[in-house]
């Protein structure tokens, strides 16, 4: 195949041409981005979906709570869907489940136990649990659909019950790694190395592999190393230890608990997601905790500072998370006291560095010592494999074709180069965009088969439909340049300006300090409105509103270099 078409700009047709006797692979989310992971495999009028993730918005997406994939293709092809398969329970893989189920009828959701319980919580909160038909899978489970056979292999990641998938068809086997690393001394179960090697020996048509840490030329740090270092930090901490980590990182939580027990500390837990995750982890024995280890927040003051630890959410600087409220001094139960040590057992997700930095500044200003992850202290380990692990996966699976997934474009491109180094032919490596369809025929040949819809949808907590670009643009203008409300009263019978225009500023200028600017703007608007009224044969309210904007906007920009949103309000009498 001509690899010039495989540069991310190929075949921009808006419709896919998937033949019934071909296996098609495509993503609705997860390519060219971190998050929103939603992948599909289609064969003989049957579709399986792998993961249903979300992406969290950056600071420019005002009023947006979640970024989700466009499910249009799945809505149009609901009768083909054989099931949804979940690789693990992180938000970028399960966070979109409620949005997906509102739009698409999914006959069965196959998932490991922890993922099921996390999704169940989400759906019960939104009163959507009746839409979900969960079926738990184990490492030895085999799911057979009409035309596909799906197996599961355990991988290491920063949450228990993480799996990759093998999808076997008459055309060949597709392997999807899920998110993974290779941890030779894991806290939980070891990966299913023998299964991966077996697939490689039997033959793999195409590998889809996690690219999140493809830029790092390393073999990632073992979770055990983090546990040893956390124990050292706890031993050296004389006051209270406040630890923030991801609520879903149950293995990390286990090591924090073990460090507290070893140093004689009781643990108080704060943060809704942390409390929820720990409840599930304890109920299903993902955590092993001695009796009397946990105490309530109200009991913290009954113990000396060196005998307590606080485990909380907020490692990413989320404004309403427990640690952020503690740092800002607005938490109802906890205040920073001199001698506190705050431990960030995490690394900032791209886009969260500003929030994390603000939290750290507030903590230090309040008198706490703050310890963050670095190459020197190893109090965090990524759940995504570095380049050496990516090469190991490639050598185990030995695919004919390779499609890097879950990563920004530069990460996917680096992963492609690693695959070529590991023996995959360059023409058989495909750096794809969301929506691009890669198809394989019975002879094992690949082709690019057009596109399916794969837009980005913005939504809020309660929204079912997406927000358009115009709404986001309006919110951005309001946040940056403010709002100018112009009120005028028109007598309809003789098209006469009776009152106004009167201006109210919100977020643009301070009225008392800008009286001259406001008076001149009102004068310009009045002149244009009167001229518009006199020149029109009949009363044109929309024309008057346009005249107000045309008069005010250029003058205000000339005077302030800002373009506020202008909202004309015309009252007719």
C-alpha cells in the first residue's frame, strides 16, 4: 500500500465503504487525543464497541463538563451492535457510559467486576441503571458472537482488573491492548504474558496499542518501588500526612494503607470519589485493611499529629476536590496546620498543571510542606508503559499490521516508529484519525475504507445533546470581554424613540469609572437608532438592534481594545 496516504490526511470521504466480507477497525474517540476512548470493530454486519470514554475539557471550554464522541454511526447501526466491551474502569474508558446508553441500545456490556461497580454507581446516580445489562468477565472467559470470538488477557495498569482483548474473526485476529505497562513486581496479579506470546505465535493480523507514554525512552517504574518510597516518606514525616492520589488507583491506596499501618497511623478518608472507590474496593476485597485502621474526620483531633493520615482526592487540582478546598481554607472539617506534610502521589494530567500549581501554592502559603513526584523520590508510577514496554508488547504480539491508539498525534507517530524498529513493515503501520476506517479482506490485505462520523461533542453534567461552537464562542467572549446591555423604548405608532438608550455593563467596564465612555456610546447609539427609524418605511426591530451593535462595537473597540457582547433590548409601547 502507498504509505503516502497514511499520514493522517488520507481519504477524507465522509462515508465509509465497509464490505461485508472485510473486518473494519475504527475509533470514535481516542486518536489524536488523550481520553474519549471508544473503538469499534465491524465484521459481517456485526459491531463490537471497546470502551466508552470521556475527555475532560480544557480551560477554554467554558461551561463544558465533558467531551464525548459523536455516536451518530452507532445510532444508525444499532441493529449491528453485538456488545460493549470495557477494558478497565478509568473515566477515559467508562465515563461516557451514561451518554452512550441514552443514545444507543447496547444489548450487553461485558466488563470486569470493578468496572461494573464503578459504572453502576454512575448509572444509578443518573437513574439510567435500567438501560444497562452487565455481564462480568474473567481472564478465562470467552465471549462468542455470531461472527467473532473475544478473549481477555490481564495487563498491569493503575487500576485493578485491567485487560486487553483478542478479537478472533475468519479474516484474522485483532488485538487491543487496553491501557498497559509491564510491571515485573506488581502489587496485583501479573500480566498474562503467556497469552500474549500465544497470540503472537498463532498470528495476529492487527495490533491496536496504547501510546500514552510513547515519548518516554524508559521501562516504567514498578508500583512496588512507589510503595517503598512512600513508606520512607511516612517514616520521615513528624506531623500529619495528607496524601492525594487517584481514587481509582486501588493498588496505590493499598500501599498508602500499608505505609500508614507500618508507621502507626490511623487514616481518615475525604472526597466523594475516594470514599466511593474505597467502598467498592473493600466490598469486593480489592483492598486488605487491618481492623480499626480507618477513623472518621471528627476523630482526627483525638490522636497526636504523628499518628494520623488523611487520604483524599484533589491530586489534579480540581477546584471542588477535598485537597483544593483544604488548601483554600474552605474545607468544613480540615485546616492546614504547621507541621503538615502533603504528598502528591500522582503526576498532573496534561492541562491540569495550572490547577495543581495553584493548590501547591495555597498549601505552602498555609504552612504545609509539599512533596511532589520527581525522578528523585519516585512517589508515583505511571500506569502507561514507556518505549521499552511498547517494544516488548510488539515483540510478543508480532502483528502483521499496526495501529497505535490512545495518544496525541506525536505519540502515535513515535509509536509507529517503534513498531517499524520491531519489524513491522512501514507500509503496514497506520497513524489514524478518529473516524478513519481501516479494513482487512480475506487475503489479509489492508485498505483505507473512508470515514464514519466522529465529531467532538461538548456537553454539561445534565445535557443529553451537545453544545455547538457558537455557544462556546459566546461563553468565551463573555468571560474575556464581558456584556453590554442596551435598553431602548420605541413608540410603535410613529416610530419614535421615547426613552434611552440606557446602557448596563456586566464584566466589561465599571460604570462609575467610565461615565464619559458610556455617555458617548449612548449618544452614538441614539443617533443611529433615530436615523434607522426615520429611514425605514415600517418599524424594523431587528434593524434597530443591528444599528445599535454597528454604532457601539467599533467605538468601544477603539476606546478599550475589547469587544463585549452587545445585547440590545427593545421595548415597544
